[in-house]
């Protein structure tokens, strides 16, 4: 297990070098922050149709655009389990019938990695930069992050970070897979939610949650929800978590922040061979300990 904490803006330093680990779907939070920085700068609108599609950036960010997800495909899971090379985007979209909306934008909710693939394309189109360059320029560098990059090949993911899965093609994460130290994930979320990147209005928009039902068995959520690139919700004790959990073959990362009065605590935990709920529970335990 690897973990890192930030309490009231101050990071607890371990004094040892850290390996780069896959951030899995915590990458979505970074993409959302990058897209919202373009909204901040007036380069794209949050509530106007984008990419010649009937949905808006807000709907994409909150998984309300009507898109399906390739994780629904049995062939996808089989190919990953077999260590196969990732399909091209065109092949994935063809297998999924990914251009077909499953519901009218704004009329439902469905978690979609395809939606974040399109957010990445929008970022590239608006900035005329590669996704890696845009994320670095508009999000990572302004927040003072280092040693964070996109994984491109199998060699970018050391075996020690994949548990029992020793050969995974990061191309299967179609919106891009960031890798970096756990400490940088905690620092990113803490500085983002402390207001170091976005104006207060956009930060508030980011944390308006779409409610997604009641408690989830085996996980700490009492009232889970989803904002703009953030998993949000309440836990026991009246605390509200903001952040994201990500999982891939062999490992899980969970990065969350919460506040109590003027105090704040942020924690990132990365584990191999553990469930999402187990890693989230470790994060919650650390957050509550810090706030007490």
C-alpha cells in the first residue's frame, strides 16, 4: 500500500522516493479541471453544445450526455484479461455502437469513459495541443505538480503497480491514463479544491452532485453522487467526501478530501489486490483521524 496525506494544505512527507502508479479514473478529475480551466478562460462554454453533438461539456463531465461505456462489452474484459493490445478508438466505438445515444442528454445518468475520451478531444481541439501538453500547461504546472505524465506503453507501468496483472496495455484507458506518485495525486486534489486553479463559481459547479441513490454495500458512501469529474457524497459522521476512485487490473487508487469548519484533510491511497470499498475505507479512516 502507498498513501499520502495533506492536512490544512500541508503535506506529510515520507522522506523516501515514490514510484509512479496508475491514477486510473482519478485521471478524470484532472481532465475535468483542465476543461474547466478553459471555461474559466472563456475558450469553451460549459452549457453550449460541443463537438457538433447534442450534449454540453457539463453533461459530459457529469456523465449525463447519453453515452454508453465500453466497460459494458464482454469482449473488452476478455481482451484485457488475455493481455491483448488495445483496440483502436474506431474499433472500440464500432463494437460499442458508441455514437448512438442511449438517452436524451440531461435526461439520465450513465458512467461513461467514452464521455471523457471526448473531453480529451475537446481539450486538444480548443488548445491546439496534445492532451499531455494541455494537461501539463493548464492544470499540472499551475498547481505545482511534478513527475506526472500519461502512460503510453506497457513499459510505462511497472509490474509492482499491477498486482497479478503483469502485462496491461494503457491504451485500454481511452481517455488517457495518468501515472505519478501518490503524493502528487493528494496534492493535486487538495490544491484544486482549495481554490488554487478555478474561480469560486466554477469550483462550486464542479461540486454540485447528481444524486445516485442510497448507501452502497461494502463502500463508505451514505449518499453517493457525481459532480463535474468528482465523486461526491456523505459518509457516516456527517462528512462530505470529494474526489475520485479509480481501478484497473490488479490495483485501486482512491483520492478524497473533506473539511470540518476551517480544517481540511486530503488523502490518497493506492493498493494492489484490494477492492474499491476497502481502499476507500482506508482513505476515510485516515481523513477522520486527521480531522480529529
